[in-house]
C-alpha cells in the first residue's frame, strides 16, 4: 500500500518516528492502525455494557441456552 501525504504531515510523522523511537514510518503507521482497532473494540465493549445495563442482559448457564 502506498499513501500520499502533504509535506507538513510527512515532517510530523518523521518527528514522531524520531522522538518516540519507531524504527520506520511504516512501524508508526502500523501502530496507529492497531490503536484505532483497539479503540473500536473498546467502544463496542462499552456499547454492549450499556445495552446489558439497559436491558438487564441475558443470563445463560450453557451455550445451548443461546440457541
């Protein structure tokens, strides 16, 4: 995958890579993607928790109960 960035953003990425000890720009971008995926998962968990609180949830004693 290739991406095009404005020179000012490239400069920012290079600064972060240097200051925060990333080996490469790619390593930094991969880190951003992992962080984004983690935030999405945490948000989904929070939404589920709120739904369980709102509805009282479903208690099951076995996976068979989910059928």
